[in-house]
């Protein structure tokens, strides 16, 4: 009788064991996919892909912002203001230069993000993952706000220093349309020509002209962007019923864009002016000796609020840029089976 029972039950038991084994194999397979797509190289490629989508989508706002920040620059003697406001500037570019000129300088901008965003995102995530710990209650510890701020500023500053030459070329190309309309001879005829002229005039060192306000801006922007996005997203997931979905990503990226714009606009104004100034035969700037000199001349000549010229397009660009980037990045990671950021 016992033998019959064992015989009758054994197929059921074997079936259950086989199912558990099958599920275990599936879980191991999924884990292998996640691990393979969580490598630094794969994360870097996913960052660059998401940044390229965001940059191409919002680039006209960046060109508009740069034009607003440089026009009326009293130190260069061009005190007349051609456009007032973001929308009139954009419409003026379309009317006088053509619609596609809103994307003038997009190529060095994409190269910049291949270096800058790829590095800052990968570096920040590696720092966060190495410091993050989970306590007995399942709460994450070991990465408080001050560490997020330091990690974000370091990752952004170093990444921008590496990518500064591409930003210099982009800024000069963005202003070419304005120069040609004023009847001035063109300084550069594209990205390669700009690089050649900078190297000929100033050497390798000239590629990093204006890099320090750029690095300062990047550090401040990343203080707002990475640390704010990380903190807000964690706070939403811990204190509300929202899940790790598009709604959470939208709220987090909106906050990140606002804080980043407030922190980064003054350094962005200095950066744009230092990079756009003409140079002498030795590659030295004619208008400003350094970033601090540019800051003081701007405040003395135009007032403190001049440091927030172009704030609206800067914020209106950073908000959709952050939104587009983070949504794209989270979806790209999900598509390739990597863990959520």
C-alpha cells in the first residue's frame, strides 16, 4: 500500500522539482542578462544614446540661450540688443538664417555629450553603488545627500574638463550666423576648421580656453541634476505610492532641471562670454583676462542680474533636456535588461 502511494506521488513530486529547477534556471538566465548589461562599458553606451536623444531634441533652446547671453556684451562694444526674450530670438534666427540654423553646432555638442555625459553618469553611478549599503530593514544607507552632492560635482567637473574643447568649438559655431548678418567676416567654417584655427593660434592649451567657468558650471549643474534627481526619486519611492515609472521620472527630472538651472546659469554666462571673445595673435583673450575678470566686468557694466541672462531658455532647456534624458535613459536600461538607475 505504501509502495502504491509512493509510486502515485512520485510523478507529482518529480514534476514539482523539475518546475522549481526550471524556474531557477530562468532566474539565473535573467540574472546573467542583467549582469552582462550592467557593465561600465554598457552603461556608458546607454548614457551616450540617451544624451544624444535629449541633445538633438532640445538643442535649439541651447543656441537661443547662447545668443541671449552674448548679445549686448558691453565689453566688446556691441551694446545694442537685437532680440529681447527667448521666443523673439528663436524666431529671429529662423527668419534671418533659416530653420535648420537652430541646430548650428549640433555635431560638437553630440561629441561633447559622448565624453561629458558618458563619464559623469558612469562615474556617479559607480561611486553611488560602491558606497550604498542596505541595512537590516531594507533601507539604503551609506550615501547621504552630502555624498551625493560631492560625487555629482566631482563627476560633472571632471567630465566637463575632458569635454571642454568640444564646448569651445560649439560656442564659436553657434555665434557665426549672428556675425555674418552683421557683415563681419566668418571666424570659422565648421567644426574641423574651428579646431584647426584654435590649434594654430593657441596650441593644444587653447582648446581649454574658458574651461574653468565651464568646469564650475558643470559641477554646479550636476549638483542640481544628479544629486537632486537621485534624492527626489528616492524620496518619492520611499514616501508615496508612486512606483519606479514614467510619472516618478518626470517629477524627479523637473526638479533636477530647475535646481540645475538656478545653480549653473551664472557660470554659464561667464563661460559663453569667455569662449566667444576674440583672441590676439598669441591666442589670448582680448576682452577678459580670465573668468573672474569677465564676472566682475559683467556685474559692473550690466548689473548682478546680468549673470542670469538667458535663465528662462536655460531652465526651459534643462527641464526638457533632463526629462528627455532621464526618460530615455531609464527606458533604454529597461530595454537592455539593466537595473533601474
